């Protein structure tokens, strides 16, 4: 069975008042806890109290509250947690938003007859007496990922087990967060194309020219720079437009430009690279994608080979721009992730590489724009 630990996401346990949402959600969370997963339990009623009750009980307020709740869920899931939330808020627009914005989201509808719910309510919360049209306040889920008849045949633990089995079967490791059209549109503009400081300092400090693999070569200035100095260069970029521009501009160059990612060339160049260069790419990747990339980097390096990275730092002013979707993750015109030095170092170490040096560098961004603050890391595969 796949471990839920590796499957962050959101399980929304929903239903009308008296359907048993809080009880079942608490059992799901207990099971997660027992399996060693990073589970978080949230409850709609408790969240209302925590927020200080700015939301009323009319439809508009309930929808607004739903967006806040699920934005919070998404933020926590982005930290690798499996979030279980017990909440009513059954509105089509909320469900659509969740499906579009939360990786590994499922809605679980606990269906209980009106009579049964009213009997339960009379023994417990007594909300049906206070609000006449409670059922009409919500849209009964028509497309729930899982519907459980929760009228007494199943125990709360059995319902929770069903939910987790379903989640494990459906959830996938964190999917790609890159917004692909961004780079295609970016390269359609005339962006500057000069060798980076990093490329220049590496070329000076490295011994004889060898094999370089560049990941995310953009318009190819660094790749061409190394090729001119006698390196055998393979440069990959997932943007077709970028690679077409590189090929057209470097018709005479020896650079082997490829459309794709490091995964596409890892087998072909296994154990052969003296240097891997990866500049301004990690910020386009989720934590999970970055881990895959670093595993592939390790695979292509020869023993003693080096990895040179520059990536966006949390000290960069852009880190505070756009919309927060996770710790250090923003949606600006595209997905971006800003990191601390500690986070990059530990990701590199987890991939089996040794961190040789780290520093912060400031790079001009263009006229009147604040400088870009990058983390520069040199790492190596022990010889
Ligand atoms: C900001 S540009 C950096 C270009 C160049 N390395 C530089 O520093 O100027 C990021 C590039 O990474 C590419 N990219 C994003 N994710 C990638 C991936 N997983 N593998 C390869 N290229 C990727 C994009 O298409 C884009 O060209």
C-alpha cells in the first residue's frame, strides 16, 4: 500500500448537520496518525471560532468562509500534510475551486436521511430547531468523489478506513506546478541573453573542459559560453520555444540542445557529466519535482563531478509578491518557489550529493528593478 505520508492533499468530509462529519473526520485523522503520516484535522465549527466569527450564516458568508477554509487547507497541504477537514459548506463553486487548486483533493459526502439527522440533532447540537431551511442552504453534493451512507451500518472507524483506502488509491504524488505557457510566452519576447556570472566564474575555476549538462538553458547563453571554451555541452529546456531559439541562434555551435528535462537524458548520460549547471530553474519546481531533478543530477554526474545551482532566495523582494500558496510558494504570473539556504542544502544532501559551498548573490534584474537575490550552491558527487 502507498504510504499516505508521501501523498499530501485534502480530504473534505462533508454532509448536512448531524451527518457525523466531525466524528468520522477525527477517525480519519487518528488513522493517519497511526500510520505515521503528517495529518492535520480541521473542523468548520472550530475554524469559525478561531477566526473570531466575522462570517454570518447566510449563503454569501458561508461561501466566503469556505474559500478561506480551503485556502488554509491548500497552504497546509503544500507543507506535505494530509489535511482532513470536517465542514458543511457544500457549494458547487467551492468544490470547483478546490478541484482546480488543490492537488490530491477529495470530497467525501456522508449521506444520512433527513429524519435520522433531525433525530441526532435533537439529541446533540439542536441546530435544526434554530434554522428552518438548513438543507436548502447547501447544494447536496452531486459529484462527490466518495459517498458513504452513514446511517448507522458503518462504525465511524469503518467509514474512516473506507475514506483512507479511497484516498490512497486516488491520490498521486504532488503533481507538476509549472504553468507551461508561461515560458513559451516569455521567450516570444526579446529577453537579454548574456552569459551569467556563475558561468563565467565556473569556467575560470574549473580544470580542463569536460562534459557539461545544463538544465533549463533558456536562450542558451551559458551553454554557448561553455561550448566556446571547448566543453561538450548538452543543454535541456522544457520549453520548445527556448530550444528553437537556441538552435537557430547557435547553428554553428557544438551545443546539443534538447527539448525536455534532465529525466529525458539521465539514462543516456549516466555517470558522465563533469559539471551540471542549473540556474533559475528550481523556483519553477515543487519540492517533489526538485527532489526528482536532484536524483537525476546525481545519476548523470561522474564521481567527483560538480553541480552548480542558483535559485530564488526568500531574501528576494519578489518573495513577497503575488499570491501565497504554500510556504515560500507564490503564484505571480507563474508558479514560483523561494527557498532558504538550509532548505536547498538539505534537498541536495538528501539526493546523495555533498554541499561544497553556499552563498547569496545579487544579480541585476534590469533598469529600475531591485536586484535578484539568488542562493548559489556548489555541490559534488564524492569521488
Ligand atoms: C528563468 S529561465 C532560466 C534560464 C537560464 N538558465 C538562465 O539562468 O538565464 C528557466 C528555464 O527553465 C525551464 N524549465 C522549467 N522547468 C524545467 C525543467 N523541469 N526541466 C528543464 N527546464 C525547465 C524553463 O522553460 C525556462 O527556460
